[in-house]
C-alpha cells in the first residue's frame, strides 16, 4: 500500500513563489516516479512535473510546456520525498495540485492542495 501526503499551497500574488512538498511511503512495490498534477475548476487533471525515483538521488524530469522555466521539481533526500518550487506564478496556475506516486505500475494520489494565484 502506498500513502501520499502533500503540504504547502495557499494564496499568492501573481509573480510570486510557492513551494509544495510531497512524501510517499510504500509497504509494497518500490516507487519509481513521483510528480505533480493540477486540476483547474471545470478542467481535467493535467501533468505539471514528473521526476523518476529509481536511483537513490536525482532523477529524470519532465515538465508541462506551460511551466517550463518557472517550476522546478526535485527530490528532497534519498527517501520518496519531492518538492515543487513554483516561481513567477500566473493566474492560470490556480488549481488543486495533486502529488502522484507510481509503484508497481499503479498510480497513487494524495488528497490535493489548493494553490490560488491572485492579481
């Protein structure tokens, strides 16, 4: 069983920064990648950033075009912990951000955290 817990989020002005954190734990298959997805009101959930966690540290990353150069996903330590540094936030970055951990080919989701960017 995989548990995913997010923290961070909140209200920030456009142009500001915010950091989200996520910790995953597993009692079964190893976690091979973690990432952040967001869901804006009335829209489908979309990938924001993903990082592989196969190696003890580091990992390959992938970003949505809309956040490239503004967001950075990184691993916080050798455990299954990742953070998402969000800079130069825009109004359209508003949404519920979900952390995802893939283990044994299955996706596991956190409860989500609200990010609101105001003008």
